């Protein structure tokens, strides 16, 4: 078992792209953003209830920005400005009640105040992951990503930078995918040693979270967990965006081409 | 051979040497420390610590071509002077330990490069490991070498010519480097080393030296003529710093050709016993492995000849194709698009926004760092982390137009 004083941090990164969730609300009214956040709160409470030294952070990843839902800035600085909202009326453990209330308040703020520009249905995960890495520098941490919308192809390089930084710090990245498979997250889980799971039934999100993603890395070796997915590591050539098995790599700028040419078009 | 005193000399056509430290005037080192009103040195000590932390954020080589595919030979001196105990427990053990860390870091930053190790003692040189892209073999060899005896004198000429024998066959677009860790003050050479230096220059090999004892004239000439760097260590932590300087890719010399290299991207097949068609097979990388044959189910299959390997990157023994995976190339991207250094501001300008935008912590340092592109504010710890590991600003990557 880990030593008593070591803090274990779980960072949950939630994809709250309003366009995707709006469409989802019309497709399947029984699984909405509120239900998803309920499941996340259950997961967060369970994690904090496991040991005294477990810590939690929740980041919401919006279209153009990412926000910390929990802990809020005033809370982390030490002063307990949340006295008004922390009185739990049903005898719940104070920390869990505070966490739930803060998450609910912040997500309401974010969804009402953030403007949505454009109608893109993809989210920028790399920024939220980068913030999660900076947040968890002093303690042993792991990241759980709950992804709803599709990948954004523009952020490949930043995403890979974040993944390598996580691998260097021994931070696991787990992924729980609601809708469509994400190649980037599959690579992230493979490189950092985390778990990737695409959920067959969205309404049972809380069950999947508690069963698969609640145990931390030391306990996972003793459990039978979903098999790792087959990750396609083939590179895409820069000229046609096809996946190739044998290609030509420029020695200066490392761009990949499918046909040999004496001049590299990038440099 | 007279010493030249700094930039006023014009007798030789090479760049003038720096003035030696004993030739300068007195340094009043006590003036660096300043006491505040109560007589305590705390502020000065904190300032010194802060400056040493900041030193780690190095200059970026923007707009300079870097040599990504590197062939580096490390020559380790195993002569009698390595038994000296000024590095604990002795120089050899300390050097080998630091080399293991160097190899790990090297392959982390340069995944498609290769390293070979040469040792020199008893006036001869021999290869400890061949040029290879897999760190495990090198680390195993380094661990075994701790028990070897340090005897005799090193031979710079022999070790350099041994390295040249392999390096001269390397293709022109890769960088050819030699790093020498020299602790002895003498070298025993069978022929004129200045001729060898001319050969090195013509083969475009860059030689750098890390000295463990003192500056040696022939090393100064060697490194200056080939374009490398020469440093002498002060203590063990300085040694580590100097080694880590060689991890980042050096600027490519203007004469290196650039070309497209043919590489394979094999798929990783993960098969379990329940699959119908799966057959266990030997991995090609285990052909000369003395630990016994290993039949495994999954692995990487070379797209050209279907030979199996367990790890990447590797050069296929059957068909000669270099096999890498896309993340290996992605690891080197941050050298090509380095992150700009953040601008330092005094913290008093930011009364309202008292929180670091990356870690949400309070800004406690007296200086804060702002990204020049998005003007978000970060604390000192996050700035260090961003520049050393992350290589991208957490707020800039929210901008959709970034690649």
C-alpha cells in the first residue's frame, strides 16, 4: 500500500461541448449533461471516500476554453469562503457536500456565461489536459477523461506533447468514451499505461466509472479489466492524409511523405 | 605556444581564446552577498536559488536547423586516473551512473538517433557497445563495466579512429558526433593527432569533450576545430548539467545534406490465445540474445519483409528498413517548434488576477511569467514545467488555429 502521507489526485476532465450535448439531449433524453455530471459526482465522492489522502479535481473542457469546476480558486487558497453553501442538510460528509455543490454551481456558471462561437462539434482536450498536468505537479496523480464529441484534428502536436509530458511524470491517462472512438485518446492511454473504454450504454455511466476507473494503478493488476484496444500507430502522410506503412521522412523537419521527391515541401 | 589574451589578439586566424581565469583581476566575491536591515542574508540566498532555478530554462534554437537523426559515440576514459576519489565513490562509478541517466534522457529527446560506447585504457580503445537505437543494451553494458579495472593511459588517437571507422559510413543527412569524457591529463597516441583532427574536420564529425581534471591544450584545439564544446567539471552536479547539455540536438552544420529517408511504420499486433489464426513466432531482435529463445504471439511486423520485432525503434536485420512508430517522430517535434520564453514581470502589476492560470495556485513568487502570445499569467513552477516538459502554453493551445 502507498505510504500514509502520499496524496493521490484524481483529475476528471469532462467534455461539455454544448452543441454535442444539445444534440445528445434530442437523441436520447434519458442521458443528458445533468445525468453525466451526477455520475461524475458519484465517482468523485467515491474516490474521496476511499482514503483520507485522496484528492479530487474536475475540469470542464468547453469549445474554446477549459475551466476548473472543483476546486474553485478561493477554496484552494485556503480560506473557506464556501460556508454559505456547505451546510449539508442530510448529514452528508462535509467535504463531499461542498464538492457537489461547487461542481453544480460552477457548471451552471460556465454553461450560461460562455459564448459559443461557430458550430464545431469537436472539443480541444489538449488544453484541459495541460492544465491538469500543471495542477497535479506536486502529488501522485492520474487523469480520467470523459469524452463526448469527436477529436479535433488540429491539436495533434499539442496533444502528443501533453501525452509525453504525462508519461515522463508517470501520470496515467484513462479514457471513457461515450460516442465515437478517438484515436488520440487511444494513443494517450497506450503510451501512459491507462485504460481506454468505449461505453456500450451511456445511461450506465456511473457503473462503468466505478467498476473500471475507480481503482488506482496499484490495485489494477489484481483485477480483471477490459482488454487494451488495438492502437493504430501508422502515420498519416502529409500530402494525402492516408495511413501508410512505409513512407519517406524528411531528415530536417520530420514530415512524412508517401512518395519520394528530392525536395521536401515543408522545408 | 604563448597564451593569447582575449579579443585583442589577431595573430592566428582561429577565434581567440578566452583569457584564463588567473589572468583577470581580483574578484570581490564577498560583494555578491548583501545583508538587509536586520543583518540577515535570507533575501540574497533566495535570490541566488531563484536565479539558479531560472538558469535551467535554456535558450531556444528557433529558426535554426537541428540535426534530428544523430549518431553519437561516447568515449569513456578508463585509465588509472579514473580511480581517483574526488567524485564519490570513484570517478569511474560516478561517470557510469551519470551515463545511464544520460542514455535514458538522450533516447527520450532523440528517439530516432543512435548511440555507441567506446572505452579507452592501456593505450588502446575498444567498443563497449555498437551504435544502436535501443537503450537497454547500453545500460546493461554500462552496469557491467563498473567492475572493470582502470589501468594504463588513455589514447585519444585510437578511440577517435575507432569511432571514425563506423561514423564515416553513416549517411550525410545524419549528424556525426563524438563525446569524450577524459579524466587523464595525458594521452598516448601512435601518430600525429593533428592529422587526425584534419580528417575529422573533413568528415564533418563534431567532437566535444568533458574534462574531469583540468583543461588540456589538445582537447581545446580538437573541439574548436571540429565545432564542438569543451568543458571541465567543477563537481558532480556540474558534471550532470554538462552531460545534459549534449542531450538536445545541436544545430545542424550547413553542409549536411537533407534528404528523405525511407522508414516503415509497423502495426502492433496484439493477439491472444483465443484467436484462431495466431501463431507464435520468434522475434528477430532475440536472435543473438543469450537469455534463451522467446516465442511470443504479438509484436511488430516489418511491412517489407514481415520479420517480427518486440520493440521500436529498430533497424530491420533482414531488409534494412528503419522501423519507427509515429509517436517517436512526434517526440522530436518540440525541437522544431520550440516554445517562446515567457516574459518576466514583477508581481505587483497583477493585483486583481492573483492566480496562476495553469495550476490555479496563488502567485507567491515575486515575479510572474506571461506568455507573449496570449498574455496569460503563470507562476515560476509552472513556467519551468511548461518549458522543460510540456513545450506548449496551456492557454495558447485553446486557440483553434494552432497546429
